[in-house]
């Protein structure tokens, strides 16, 4: 399992992207340089409490949302979860999931 700083960094990145903010823009909003924010998002550096407060304010989120790691899973955990879902599904559901995955993959190209 990832360390707290890695989970927190990924969560900051997810929320930043969901708000359509670049690293440059968020870094400017919280008063740090972009490489520093990049290191925080990659879990290479832990964020200070002062910077954490600025991030929460800049992203306009409740504090608890920043520490909601429930959906952050490793690749193996996600694959296992998907396999469990598929194994418990009927053929129509599997066909639907298959179509959705293919449509999504096509939209990426």
C-alpha cells in the first residue's frame, strides 16, 4: 500500500485535474513553484500544514475530501475488483461492460 504522502499527492492531483487546473495555476494560487507541487503530487515530498491549508482553500473543497483515499487502488487491486465484478455478472452485463470499455478506448484515440 502506498504511503500517506503518495496517496495525498495523487488525491491532490485528481482534484486539481477535476477542477481543470494546471500544476502551474495551482502552484501560483498556493504560492509555491511548479516543481515543488509536482513533487508533492508524485509523493516525493510531503506537504506542509500551511501549504495543505492553501491547497484546500484554493481547490475549494472540504478537508475530508482531500483525505478520501477509498477509491485509490493499485493496478492489481483494480484488476482483482474488475474480475470479481465480471465473475458475478451475467452475460448481458458482461457484454455491456465490454462495449463500454471499447467505446472509452476508442474515444482516447
